[in-house]
């Protein structure tokens, strides 16, 4: 009986410590994306950087991910729902893993992240899938930008000031 109590207490302590270490993090903790996005040429520069990676961009939803990112696992059901919505709206889904050195890391401060490029090759949205710790379906930031009725907007929406479950790439 005392061994079970010790195991239970150790498990509880581990759970509390783990939960405490996973507090919400800023998507752009060093404000690099925030500063870059203020430039009038940011949209064009970002799309050009994506083009250099040999990605077919027009009509695409680009999913930025990291292999060893716990938040990627937490967000997977939301990411899957975004992929399904993109397919329904006749977008291509492109997955980009940013574990290796890449010029895209200068634009993508954290993962998971997503970009929406319209049929004309223009950026409409770039940022996190959602804010908050659990990145669940239904509370996303990106979904309105995938729906066709949102394409009348002028310029891109870049979300950099969000808190949630993100793995920062600039500190890696």
C-alpha cells in the first residue's frame, strides 16, 4: 500500500511539473516577425522566400512544422481540420518541416504555423493556427482566410502577437 501511495504522489508531482513547464508562449517572442511585417514589402518578400524553396505556391495552404515539437502533437487534430477545409476550398496543402537550416526560419518564429496563399500567389494569412494552449478545432485564427469569401481583403493579415502552445525556432 505505501508503494502505491509513493507511485501516485510521484505521478501527481510529475504531472504538475509538466503542466507548469508548458505555460503559454509567445508566437513571436523576439518580435522579429512583428517588425518585419510592418514593411510594405513583407508580403512579397515572404512569398519570394517560399518560392526559393521550390514550392508551388498559388492556391496553397502551407503548414510549417517541427519534428520534435510537442505542440505539433497537441495541435494535430486542428491541423487536420484545417487541411480538410483547405481541400474543400480547393487549395493544395504543403507541409514544410523547419528542423533543418532554412532561410524560412527568418520568417517563421515558431511552429506550428500556417500561411494561406491565394490563387494569384498573394499572401492572405500568416501566423499560428490559433491562440491558447490547446489549439483545438473551432477556435482557429486561420479558417476565415481559407474560405473563399475572405479574398476581397486588401493585403495580408500577419498574426505575430499571440500566446499559446508554440515551439520557438529562434532559440533552437
